C-alpha cells in the first residue's frame, strides 16, 4: 500500500466509522424508541402488539435498512474521493522531497488541494528555492575561494622554484615577497573564519566611541587617498557611543574605507560621516566613481561577490570585505545598506545606541 492509497483508505475508514456511529444512534432512536411509540399508538387504536410490530418492521425497518445501505455506499465513495483529493498533493510533496534528497534541487510541486495542503506545498516550494539558492552560493563560494587561494599559492610556488633553480637570489627582498604572500593567505584565512562564524577568543562588547573609531580609520587611509589627489571629508563628532567590540568596529571601518580607496578614481572624493539618529548611530562612507548597477546592489554584501569580476581581481580585492562588514555589524545588533547613483556610491551601517 503506497502513501497515497494509505491515507485515502484511512480517511474512508474514518468516515465509515463516524457514519456508523451516527447511524447506530439514529437506529436506536428510530427502531427502538420509534417502534415502541408506534406500537403503543396502534394498541391504543385497538390493534394487537404483534400486528403493530409486524407493520413497523415491514415499513420503517425495511426502508431504514435500505437507506442505511445507500448511505454507507455514498459515504464510502465520497470518503474515497476526498481522500484521494487530499492524498494527491501530499504525495506530490513527498515525491519532490525524495528528489531533493537525491540531489535534484529543481523539484517543485503544484499548489493545489485544500488551503492547508496548498500552504504546505507553498512552504515546500519556498524551502526548495532557498536550498537551490544556497547551493548556487556554495558553488560560487568554492570557485571564488579556490581562485583567491590559488593566486598566492602560485606566487609562492614560483618564488620557491626560482630560489631552488638559482634564478632569484636568497636576499631580504625575495623573502619579503614570500612573507607578503604568506600574510595574504593568513588574512584570507582570518576573513573566512569571520564569515564562518568562528568565535575564537572574542572580547566582550563594551562602550565604544564611534566618532573616534571613524576618525582613526580615516587617518589611516588619508595618505593613500592624498597620493591619488582624492579629497577626504570627515564629519564625526564626539559622544556617539555604542555597545560593540572595538577591534571589530575598527575592522568594519577599515573594510569600508579600503573599498572606497579601491574604487574612487584619481581626483575624486570620499566622504565619511557619523551621526546620531532616532534609530541609533548611523555611519556613512561615500565615494565618487562609477555607480553600481541596481541589479548588483543587493548582492554586494555576499561573500566573494564582485560587480565586475575581472576588474575587481585586478584591483586586488578578495570580494569578502563587505561580507565581513555585514557579519560584524549584524553580530553587534545593527544593520547595513548601500545606495548608488551617478554622483555617489554610499555604504552605511547603523548600530543601536544604549538607552
């Protein structure tokens, strides 16, 4: 007995049981109580008890038996029909779930049947959409992570082979280059730890002056912007206190400003602002340059996502800076966002201020 037939049969059996109980109650009322009343009336009219009982059995009892048989057949047919109507969409969901468990993430089911079953099918389809989306992200993550790891590893291999063959001398400059590639791998590994949610030995959150963090981060990127004649404007007052981990907030600002340094053309502008709003402390980092297409804007927070893959790799980004920003800000109870037009591209985050 398969799942569809099983549930239909169970529904039919349950309907028959209910109908049987109802008929038993009616039978007691009609055949016993009704028979006794009929018999008493006939005896009051001068008829005998035996004749009255015979008349009742020939008329009411026979008709009741026929009606009972017809009702049983109708109840069984209707129960089977409704059982199959209910079982069919459930069977579709079960079959699609088996396909997904076998690796077919494209399996979807029609949303049909009663409201509750339609809701089940809709929830299943939503789950399948999320699973397919997560699988696509996982594959993209693996491809991009492999690329990011391959580049420094290839460089290290080239340096080591050159040292082995005597092409490069074992001087401090060569070892500095090797150390840079090792540091690059270390930074990538640390970033992946953050994205994976590795806790490690994270300090407890404490009171942090956002204005001081913003100004300190801007001071660090100031020389790099000045070398390319990029104007830097900072507006961050004192007293903008939040509950956060200082090092992580500094990393958030560093990632946002490094992103601005990377994508602001020579002679452009970078603007950094921190202010108090009714919803909390709001920080904006805006830069001039090519706008981000509207289709790409919602995805810039995804790990390894790049608006223009080849151009971004040439600029040296690993494609995970903004993903780390999102993770750290949300861990602190905040939100992130982005906007872009022909004039400015702005990334912002908001953290709740202590009450």
